[in-house]
C-alpha cells in the first residue's frame, strides 16, 4: 500500500478549501453533520462579519455600479441554473436528489429508518479508495449516511473518530454498529447484503468470477507499473525508459481486455461491476499524473480506444459525475499520498505542465473535448451554466470565502501538515476581508453578466485612487491563495472551476499581478 493509504491528501487544501468554506453556513446550522472538523470549525467561527458591514467596509475597491450580495443572489436564483442548484440543495437536505460531494444522507426514496450503514470518507472527496466505495453505494442505491473525515496529510482527524477507528484509515463503513475497513471487502459485503438493490457488483462462482479475479490481478499490475513510472526518476539504475514501456504495455493489455467483451465494461453487461470500480479511481489519477510528470497522454491519444470507450461510459453515470476530479486537483493531491512525482524532460511535459498548472485559466476559455484535459459533453452544460454554478457557490457563502482568501496575507498555523498548501490553523488578515469580499462581488457580477473581459481589461481601475501598491500586492496574494485551492469535485464541477479560476485571474491581472 501507499504510505498514506487513508486517502489522497490534497496539496491544494482539502483541509483549507472551499468545501469547508461552502459548508460553513450549514455547519453553523448543524444540519446533517456528524462532526465539525478543525477546518470547518475554524470557518464557522471566523465568518461572523455581517453582510451589511462587509459591503460598507471596503475602502480600497471601487464598487461603483456593483450590486449588493442580496441583489446578486436574487439574480443567480432567477436563472434556470440557479433555480436548479437551489432545488438540488433542498433535496440533499432530505436525502434525495442526484449524488453530490455535499451529501450527508442518501435515501433513494426509502424511509430513514431503513438505514443500516454509515460511510466514513475523506472530507475532500478525493480518496481513490473512498471513491470506489461511494460509487458502489450510489450504483446500488443503498440508503446510507456519510460522515466526512480529514486525511492526515491535510488536517487532524477528530478524536471521536480515532476512538472508533484507532488506525484512522479511510474508507470505513459501520454496519449495524460493526466496523469494516478495506475497500474491496466493504464492496463485497455491501453487494451481498443488498442483493435486491441495483446491479449485482460481484459475480457468483463460475467462469465470470474467475475472470473478475484475473482482471483484479491485472489492476494490481497496472497500479505497480504506474508507481514505477511516476514516482521514480527516469533512467534509475540505467533502466532508461523501461518503466514507461512497462506501463504502456500493461495499459495496452487492459485496453485489449476491455475490447474482448461486448459493451464498455470489463465483465460485459449493462452496468459496471466491482472490477470496473476497482480500476476507475486509479485510472482517473493515471490520466492526470502520466500526462503531467511524463508527458504521456492516455485519454483520446488514439492508442487506447477501449479505455476511451470505458471512460465515456463512466462519464454518463451520475455516480461518477459526482466523484470525478480534474487534472489540477489530482497533481496536487497525489504527492502527499504516494510521494513526489518525477518530471521527464521534453516538449510534451512542458506543454502538459503549463496547461495543468493554470495555462488554460484564461478568458475566453478555450477548452473542449479535444483538449489535453477534455471537457466532455456530460460535464459541459455550456459556459453560462458553468459561470452560474460558480456564482451560486459564492453568493451562498461569500463571507467564509473572503475570510479564507484573506489567509493568504494572514498568519500561518503553528501546526503544519504534509500537504504543502494545507494550513487549517492559519488565521486571516482581517484588514483584507472586506476588500476581498468587495472583489468577490465584482467577480460574481461579471460571472452573471458575462463581461469580465470588458470589466477588468477595459473598465475603470479596480482600486480606488490613492490605494497603495502594497495593498494591490497583498490582494493579489489573497486571490491567488483562493484560486490555487479551488478543488474538483469538492468545491464545484470542472467547468465551473475553470470559470472561477479564470475570473479570479482577470482580477489578479487588473491589479497588476501575473499568473
């Protein structure tokens, strides 16, 4: 196992990210939350400035013509996207609606009294082992509760959880009071318990089960070759590019196995099996890491058509749409769990790094299904919908987000964690909270009006006359702190995250900053 097997610890701050921020209001209301982790607790405490006080307190930002938060919220909710997201939030509160990282209760039309299982998963929704178990619950429509726990790499685990699970490992399920760990064991037990719920995930005895066992062994070989490719320098002990050849060879075998059965799945049929779930969470991370560190493109390269078909089939399923991350998030979340990746040298790596590290965060967006990281149809409801999703998140919790961004110029926490950008005990610079809040109002208005380029490139200065250059520099730091910690799916979907990061960049550039 990897050294930090309890999950993928996100460098960009599961820990200190927007999910904690975007949940702060709900935390204060104590709705469907088992416990407040240290990150969310901090936000519940610091987001105390009233909306009126924040809107009138800014002294550095030119807010002429900028609407109030209340007016912006009304505008967002008046749109089809805003109305849809509000309805989904309401359904989540009662355990219904589509799967989502914010869910803490899932009923699938059944009474809450039928729930026998609680899933303990990582707070950030990035752990590959949690992901596959989470997807099984959704595919089989098993009623369950969710408790979200920090990973060690980005924050402390709550004492109540460590008393229950001394190892602290994730994922964990509690079934009628019995604790079960190990993702494969969990999935097999749940499939057997809930035979009348959803598709059968584990084949019965016979040739199909033997085939499933062979595929699971191949998955372990692929995982091993991936680790040898990404987490060791090329040419170690004179091996040259043998690690890449081994990985590509095994990946080719996987592609051939997928092509040997009708339909997209490893075992055929209309639905994914446990085998597919075992593969998808790490293959998803391979797409990002092999491209980023080694310049090796897997998706849409033309070399692995059956894997492409398999990925396309997964992306049509709500269980995967809710759990899928983006490449930027993954290249930040992988090193704290597996160790540092080693870059190859060459134009493919240079291009991949520039793109994934933010080269595509520019307006107008130029990302589509043929991009290095494809924006495929199931995740592309259009630019307007993506902008409004980002706006919806901000109008519903702008105070907490402003407090969080102001940590960029605040005091670092005394206790540090393995993930470089994790700092759950940091404190914000209160001077800049109203200024960041005002900038966020300007940003949300451009998200709604689709005029960020005109506003920030050709409009009046962002800062009032007489503002100091030091203030501009500090505000740039705050906005970059926020931008670099927007995670998928924790905070929002891929397309919405692209819009938010790009719009933050427009303000950064208008303040005189660079990427």
